[in-house]
C-alpha cells in the first residue's frame, strides 16, 4: 500500500491522545477485572488487556459517522470509538443507565449514535454486519467507511471468506481488522488455524498489511492508508494485527478450567511487549512527553475510571418491564 | 378491483413501495432475473444500487441485511426458497431477532425477508420446508403468511412501511393463482385474522398454503350439513389470538390446518392458546391437521400422502362435530 498517510509524522497533539486512549481502555478493564473478581459483575467479562494499540490506532482515523463492529472482547473498541466509560461500565453492571439499558451486557456494548454497531457474542458475526453497513455507506455516496474488528478465531468462520468476496466484488468501503491474539477462546491459534490468515485475504487482491499489533504507530499508519483507500471509493483493505491476549478468554476461567492452555513464560514474554508501556517508553524516549505529563494523564484517567465505576454501582438495576417494550418497534412482545 | 396473480400482487407492492420510498433496497440471489417473478422488472426500473444480485452466501446476506438496516436503509432480502433461511440462520436468530433488544432499543431493523415455502411440487426435502415455527420461536421477528393476492399486497405494504424484521413467506406453487385486488393504495394491519366464511359448528384456522384446502373442506362440510367457520390467520407473529378465540367461543370446536411438521407446529401453538384461554368453551379437544414429523418426499404419491388437503381437513372437522357432546367431561 502506498500513500502519503503512511509517511505522515505524528505530532504531539496526535500522539498523546493515542496514549490516553490506550490508558483509558487499560485502566477501565483493570477495574472491571477487579470488580469481577470481587463478585460485583453479574456476567462473563472478556478483557482486551494487551491489545489496546489496535483499537486506539484504528479508531484514531474514524469519525462518529463511520461504523464499527466488534467482538465479544469489545470494551476497547467501544471506548476508542468514543463510547462513554460511564455508560459502558453501567451496562456491564446490568444497570438502567447502561448504554444498552442493561439488556446487552459486557459482550454486547453498542452506541449506535457513535457508529458503534456493537460488540457481538457470536464469533465473526460483525463481518457481515459491517459489509451491510459499508454497502449502505456506498449507496449514500459519501465517504463514510465501516470497520470490522474480529479475531483470528473468526477467520475460520465461513462468513470471513464470504464477506471478503462480496466486499471485494462490490468495492465496499470496508476495513477488515483481524486482531490475531493467538487464541481461539482456549485453543492456541496454531492448533485450529492452518496457514497464515493474511494469505486468505491476499487471494482477493485487495491491499493487505501485516503489522505489529502491539505497536500503536504501526497500526495507526496501516489504518490511515486503508481508511483513505476506502474513503476514496477504492474498496476494502485488510489489516492483520499480531498481538497477544494477556488475560484469559474470560475472567472466570480459572474457576472452571482443570488445566492450563498456555505457559506462563509465554505470557511473561508478551508482557515485555506490553503496548501501553511500550508506547509510554517511546514517548518518553523521544522526549515527546516527560514523566510528569504521563503521571498527570494517569491521574486524569484514574478519575474517569473511578467516576464511571461509582456511577455504575450507584445506578438503579435495569427495568425488567423493558424486555416487553423493546423487542419490536411500536409493538409489544 | 382487478384480477391479479398472487406473485403479481407481491411484485406490485414492491414496485409501488420502492417508488414511494427511495430508502428501500432489495438484494438476494438472482433477484434481477427473478426466479419466482416477484422481483420482475425492479432492476430495470430502479437500477443496480437498489436491486442487486448477490453471491450465494446466505450466512453473510442475512448479516448484511442487519448492517444495512442499522445504517439507515429499509432492506428487502430475497432468500428464494425458505430452506435457505437455515443457511442464513445465525444472523437471523442471533442478530436480526435480537439486536434491537440487545442494544436497549437503539436500532430499528426494517428488514423484510421474502422466501417461498411449502411442498407439493416434487422439489424434495431441501426445497419444500415450511419453516415458520422456528421463526415464531425467535421472539424478535414478525411472520406473515398471506394466502390471497389482495392480502399479499396489503400485508407486504404494511411490512415495507414498518420498522421491524419480518418474514414475508410466499405460498409455494400459488404464484399463478388469481384474486381480486383493490386498485387504490391500501395496507392491511398485522395481527388481524380474516374470517373467510362464518359458521356455527366448527372453527377451521388455516395457515398460508392451507387456506385454499380449508376453503374446499368448508364447502365439502356444508354438503354434509356442517357449518364451518373459516379463518385465514394471515400473520403468525403477531398472532390475532382474540380473533381466533372469539370464533372458537362461538363454535366450541377447533381444527388448525398447517403445512408445518406437526411437532411444535404453528397449529400446536394455536391449539395450546385455545386450550389455555377458551377451555370451557370447547366441546371437543382441538385437532391439528399437519405434516407428519418426516422430511418431504420427492415422489409425487409419497409427497401427496404426507401433505394436508381438503379431505383431511374436512374429515378432522367432521370427526369433531360428530363427537358426542359432553365427551370432554
């Protein structure tokens, strides 16, 4: 892929928000993890910790009118696309003030007003929804784009090939962002996936980029090219971001798994490549930020997290009567 | 009034509504050439943006319908044969039927899915299913099963103007049947049965493809001195329980004619609703005339054997009427 966007130097004004976004996702999820283990959250929680660079780097290029779909590990995409930490936290707590009024929960956070068509509990479901949204964008004749975040596990679903086919055929303004975090739930990718995922996309002769998913700037550059390509009406692109899921498939897993599915040495090795710490080091090393600025940022984020958690905890439970009212539009279930 | 074929009435509704609302788009396999005739001429009239052939990939098409609808379009997805609903079922059951709910009501999904259903033409088991029971159980989708050209047009117009995912199931093999269709613009509300014949002795509720057989059965019963009330259910979700219950309270007897397989059929649901809500009005247990719990055979004789028909419906109704009164006690 060749474009000016890829060569643009990021100014401090653009770099700091990337770190801020990654930190927000990290600290919100650390709080969710703690609250889950304290028994405060009703459902399963799948954390994005370790993959923050992908959501932050991609969503930095998107507008509210652009749409995204996400996965069961969707908190990071929700926040990076502009979703409210309070409304997300309240949703995960099952509260009336939640972004989905307590009907969706952790795996299904969505804010349609921000173009977030939803995290999704069905692996690969977002791909086809994104293709439909990209088709709508094409019919609108504007320059809106649609991004699908999905994992390496989703690449083994039939709809992966189907949406690549239709998006290429119709030149849809769609960006495929495969977050290869090396696990399909509890199965290491190598045990369930043959070959390289990106080679499947290359067969469609669309622009494809394989990037270090723990390097927010690499993600940012690759996405810039892909988004520009789509906005110009030149069709879909594919990005495979190689990253690593530092937490388990879900927070509760140690309570029911009888054995382990990965070595702690492997986790430790990837911890050394933690995208958040790495980007902090980069900004300090390049003298773009100093320690004081980073501490101030951390303090600001800590306040947001504390406020969101308090808001969630203090909110009223979801309204049980709502279930009959929202199945249909203007029709009671 | 004008005489119209069933498929022509559907085509007219699509043509008129697409003319009226530029946000309606229609896609699916071979919709440009139109296998059934229901999308005939739309491509020439509205062009490739709004009428578009797709690859054969139902699992993706159903998801795309959700995405396009969530992004502001009113989507008509043609799935051709109703068995292909199964290949697209994830996005139907997990997305289309649930996304409005799961987002706390943030999205409306104005999606109409067209598909032909039913047997009788030696299409064999993979092209002959009557799948609405599975759809009824999803909760979040409406199910419309028109039997006449006039109802097909009026109901489809309602569906295309509404904001909910709806299956508009076309009675297989009935496309050429004609009926009077009003010439003015009209709609028919969902959730209202149509009483096709009033009667005192037994209520026959017929669904979609079964309406014609049930009408023949009612005529046959009249010759035997049995006065049947014939109800065309028209929509299964929402279901006009009041309309059905009012009739059963009058006649005291219920036969439901349904081309679905017996187990968990629409007939089973309707019989259960009546048993629960009008038990004391019943003079006999409700009867279901359905397809046995087998796949649809290819061979014409074997297929005919499993399909409900007017004789089976009339026989069931006559048996109910002839049961000694008080048999239930």
